[in-house]
C-alpha cells in the first residue's frame, strides 16, 4: 500500500475549545500541545488570539514551548486579527472568510467580489509580514464551486501556502466529499486542507475520504469535540490512516491518555462506545465472540488495543458463554469443575437480566455463594489455585 500523502493539523485548542461550555487554561493548553507534539502531530492550531488578551498570551506561550510541531492560529480577514497572530509569533495563520452566498449576504452584506478583494488584501498583508497563510473558505461546502476555484486560484497566485475547505455545517457525505476534492485539486497550485464538522456523523469519514481523493492537510480534534456536534476525531482519523492509508509515522500508543486528558480538561465525557478510546472499544461479552478471541484476537478486533494504548477486556453478562467464563475464572486463579461453571454462569445471566453490572466484586460474591451452597471443602477442585 502506498501511504497517503497527508499531514495533520489538530484544532482541539481552538475549534475544540469552541465546544459550548469548554474553556482551557493556559497550562491545560500547554499540556495538550505537548502531548499532541509527542504523538507527532504536524501542526497545532493553538487558538484565536483576537478573542482576548489571555487567549493571546496562551497562544504565545505555546509558541515559546518550541515544539517540533508548527504552531498555527485563526484570524478573520481583519488587520487587527493578523497583527495579533504576528505578535504571537505563530508559524501559520488560518485566514478565513465565509464564501457561501448565504453567509456573504447575511454576515457581510457584500458581494462575492467585494469579499474576495478584501480577503486577498489581508492575504497580502499577512504574507508581507513574513507569516505563512492558510487561505480558508468558511461554509465552503455550500459555496458555488466555481467561486471556490476562483478564490483558491487567486490566493495561490498571491502566495497562499494552503487552500482550505471547511464543511462548516457538516452537510457533506463521503461520496460528495471525494468528488469535490477531486474537482478542487484539479489545477490547484498549493495543498488543499479539509476541515469537517460532524453534524450528520460523517466528519471522520469525510476527512479520511478527502485524504484518499488527494487532500493534504487534515483537521481534527481530540475526542471529536468542537462546535455543535464536533469535528473529525483525531484518534479515528489516525487509526484509519494507519490501517487503511499506510501512514505509520504517528505514535498511536499515546491516544488513550491524550483522550482522557482532554476529557478531564474539557469536562466533555467520552461515550462508552466511542471508537478507539471509548470504554467499550475493546470490551467483549458475547460468548461466541470470546470463544473465538481466545483462539485468535483478529477474529473480532480489527486492530490491537495496545496499538492505541488500550487493553482487551472480557465482560460478564447475559451473553456470556462457558469458554469466556472459564477464561475469566482462570485469570482470577480459580479452577472450577464443569458443574460449578454451569451454576455460576446461570447466576451471572440471571443477575445481568436485572440490569446489574457484573463487576469483579459481584463475580467473587457469586463464587463464594456457590462454594457455600455446594459445601465445597478446602482442597476441592474449585478451591482457589493461585500460583503467585
């Protein structure tokens, strides 16, 4: 497999922080930035300096960490925003303006041509001050594609380092994203970036599909946090790139701890069924599944949990089978007889059907009750057989 030609720009510290109710402290931003850099993330979007003086200081503090990753920030097509970015010393500024007719009419009350002229003037200003520019179209997915191509062509001609396409309201599907990226890339003189939102649940899929179609810079957030329904999930995109895109230069083993760190700092809880980092991502209860997994983990795990810093877990419940129970009892140091397994299994199924979780304490209680009722004596084949 020929590896996809991509780089990651993680926007957790900017778009992720725009999640309602989320605000990172400067120290939290620095910690997240360090962890992203350790993973090998190419570009870190540290914030939106014009929001406040504190935000500006936070962005500057990340620049001063001198990380291997490039540091980026967001800017409107306003000179004061660009000046703030320059003052922070970032490597790259994401210069954005809304390009859809809807946004231009409602937000700016100008024509397309007037907005493009304004944006190009601010592009010149930023480049003249020695900062790289990502020329970004907000609401690009609802913009006339002819106007987009004109914008990107003129931006590249003036020296923009990147052209950026934002699916701001998450209205794209993988097929439409693939076709759009192919069309935009045709004749484009600089690399194309994609920034996907998750309003229909396609952000990660759209991002990976865009990479397959030739997009170079992929925008992500840790745990997929962000405005409304969030953004493309860093952990999902990185695993897809590893497993289906041949990209192996990122350290995925740190994803679990990074995810928990952002969960703590943001206060946004991760769904148990969240791919890659959710509590249940590598948990198995089905007896059929566990019986196969004991023989070969590839049967029901596409990628190993250790790859992303996690671990495999077998859960007891109403779907548990004999082999799974025997395996778990063995790991706890017990050697039950076939009859004893039957008794314990029946009780576990009954308890789980009352919606009670089968924790280790519950299991040990069931074992103790079973031993007592069957009047097992010390030294029986069900006695604890710990070897450590």
